[in-house]
C-alpha cells in the first residue's frame, strides 16, 4: 500500500496547490469578511499540508524498512473494470442519439457476452428481456423521461 | 398523552393500503439487496431516488427507510449461510454465524439474528420517537454559530471514529469539502471551479455522485472478485432458538441495543461500526471469550441487534437537526429536499405527516420483516445462487437509468461514471468514500453558518464561543482534535526516540 500512498498523496498535494492558487483568483476577502474564495483557499492549503504529511510518512516508513519506495503493489486496473467503464461511457454518449431502448439493448448484450462471459444466445435473450422489462417499468409505468431515438423507441 | 396522539396520527397515515404496500416493497427490496453481496443500501437508495421523486413524500420516505433497515435483516443471511456478508454491517456476523451453520445450527443463528434485529430495530424506533420531538424543539434555539459549532464537532467525530488512517480520512473529507464548493456561491453569486459548465453551475449533483461512489465502484470491484457462493445449508431447520440460546443472548441483545442506538447517532457512526463495537464488547465481557469465533450465539445476537438499533437512531440527527449521520441518511435527506421538505427542527412542525409516517412505518416495517424474513429464507438462499455475471449488468442498468432520470441529462451519467472510477480508485488506495460524502453534504451548511455568524458579529470570532450551546460543541471539537493529534505526535516521537 505504501506505493499507492505515495502516488495518491502526491496527487492530492498537487490538487491542493491547484485549488489554493485557483481560489486566489476568486475574491478571498478576509477572515472577518470572507469572500467566495476563502473556504476553497483554506481547503487547498490544508489538503496540501495533510497530503504532504502522508507522503513524507510513507516515504520514511519505506526507507526505514529497507524497501524501495515504489515497490511492487497489487494490480490497480483489471481489464473487465476498464471495459465496463468504456461501455458505460459509450452508453452516456449515445443514449440521446440512438434512444434508450436501442442503446440499452446493445450495452446489455455486450455486458452479458463480453464481461459476463455468457453464450451469445443467453446474452441476447437476457438483453432483450431486461431491456423490455426496464422499458415497461421506467418508461411506461413510472413515466421516467427517457430519450427517444430515430426508431421512436 | 401527546406522544400517543402522535403515534395514532402516524399509524393513521401508515396503515393506508398504498403506504403499507410501500413499506412492504421497501423492506422486501432492502432484504433482497442485503442478501445479495455486491449491492448495498447506499447504492440501492441512490438508484431508487429518482423514482421516489415521482411519488408522494410520505410514500417515498417509507419506501427508502424500509430499504435501509430491511438491508440489515437481509445482510445476516449470507453471512451465516455462505460466509460472505451481504453488506458491511454483517461482516462480523460471519465469524460466529457461519461456525454455527457448520455445526448444524444455521436455523438458530438465522432465527436469533431476526429476533435480535427486531428487538434492536423496535427499541431504536421507540428511542427515536421519544428523543426526536424534544430534540427538534431544542434545535429551534440554534442560530448560525450553534450550527457552525455543531457541524464542526460532527466533522471531528467523523474523523475520530472512522476506521483506518485518520490522516487519510481527513484528507478525503477535505476533497469532499472542495467538491461541495464547486458551483455558484449563493452568498455572492460568484462562480467557483465551474470551468464554464452549465451543469456545474448548480454544483456537483449529489445523486449521480453517490451512485458512482457507492454503486458503480462496488460493481467494478466485484468484477475482479470471484464469489464462491457455496451455500452451507440449503434446508434450514429449527429457526426458533431454545431457552438456553435465549439466556445466552438476552444480555448481548440489551447491550447491542444501547450501544447501537448511541453509535447510530454519531456522524459516521454507522451500523457497521455498531456491529463491530458490539462484537468487541461481547467478547470482552464474556466469561468464555474462547468460544467466540467457534459458533458463540452471543457473537450473532449482539452485532445483529446493534446494527438495527443504529439504523433507527441514525434518523434522529437527520430528522431533527438536518444532519445526516451516514451516506444513506444523506440520500434520504436528498429525497426529502427534492420533495421540497427541509429536514431539521421545523420538519416536525411543518410536515408532521411525513415526520410521523417515517417513524411509525419503521414499527410496521420491523414487524413485517420478522414475519416475512423467517419463512422467506428459502427463497433468499435460492437467490444467492444467481451468478454475479447475470446480476451486474442489471445493477449497472439501474444506475445508468437512475442517473439519467435525475434531470434527463446525459452529463449526469458521465458524472456518475467519473465518480464510479474515483470511488473504485479510492477503495484500492484505502480511502473511505463515507468521509467524502459526509463533508460534501455538510460543507454548505458549515460555510453558510460561518459567514452568517461573522456577518452577525461584525467579524468577531468570539460569536462562536459566546452562546453556551456553541461553546459546548466547540469544547468537544477541541478535545477531539487534541485526542486526534496527540496519538499521531506520540507515535512520531516514539519512532524518533522522543525529545
């Protein structure tokens, strides 16, 4: 976890500094008469201090135990997780163009088949059934505003 | 007398057929998601939040509350039968519950878990009913300085009692503080960190953020996990505990109720913390601590009671002070707000129907759960055999529809996905999303109270110390900060050889 602590604290250190510097462009005001930028400025400074503390602590602990600060850690990303995120993003991008039913049918099929590892027939059956039930429940019964595609669905 | 009148009023609302149906639906969904590993109450309430907006306020609250406390009942089933906790509050039940199942006592473990849950939940609701009205009246005296001091104190409690690294909890809470600052400053009308986005002008939306942090991230992590769902016992017999089991369990149930109720009140003091604390307490006070881990019924009765008592008491700060004690309460609070209701001291006065409907529905829901849970165990066991490969696309689809329907905007879906990835990374890097969500919700209240207080005092900081209530909160906050810093410094000094 030490490698992860080093990386994450460094990210938060930079983020804190960016927040602090950016908040100076907003009206900071004074402690007695705070402007819109005061809270973000304090947040950014505190974030940088604490992230810096975690970074130093992790670094010193690694050295004191005779380990490489950036030793091997557990795997961060898995193919299935990355693929699922990409599929969801495609869903978000295309839903208003292609309509709810078409996009839902497509992503369910891909999720069942490519990520879930089901057979093509089971994936297709599962996708059609789920999309139909979702359409009936959300669009017809609950009257949720869902986008309609070129097919009118 | 007034209490009885309020109860009768609450029952008259809840016992209407549609409300009873909502209550039943809520507890059934709650039990279901409690049984299924990979989806917890936060994600479910977040998913159903957009749907609940189209219902009446009382109906929606009864449904969402039912999901929350229903999940506590369901969570123990998987812990006992499969050794996989259905949700985090039932992690500790695996230890002795599963051992009991291995010894052929799965029925007794499930039965005691259901009865303990019922007792903890019902006593918790009784406490909620007794404490909420006077606390609401007391909170009416709160002005901006008292609110500032109280929220600050809440932050300190959250960081102090959280598990894992305190520094990391503080750091991630600050990220939550920052995220809540994105959008239009309501005092000055100035834009903060919006980068010209129309969506961000209203701030980061809570529902897609929470759905991402809890729902999507959970699915992404579970995709990497192989669930070996070998149900230990498919035929459950002897659900009713015998006299000896009751004798052993009564004191743990009583202690679990008290402990869970108290921990549920605290910011960040979740049902999970209550169950762990109860297990530790039972092991410490037991005359036979060596039996723990080998199928001690006390290790099931205490924690299962405590987590249900905590779910009931968690409603108190949200309903009376407008402060959510945990992410689920934050979501239920968001549901109240989207119905145009402001949680806090005036809720009981302005919307007594919703206030008492929530409380009384919990009595009714607990009775439904204890009646339904025991005969339905066979069905829950069968559900456990549904492979995750079939389940996860359905969970994702619910999240995607839920995020889209909050404002019929695809940008909300993208925000949810981004927070899903953030939540996934946070868990891998061992940062708790709870602190982030808590800070995100409370910061606007904190900032507004801070600025209003200074405007009232003409910039004088003593306003935070003059009112007795604010002073009391500030003293508690100060003590907690000292207690937080002192061990950190001591461990540092001991490493460097001291001064």
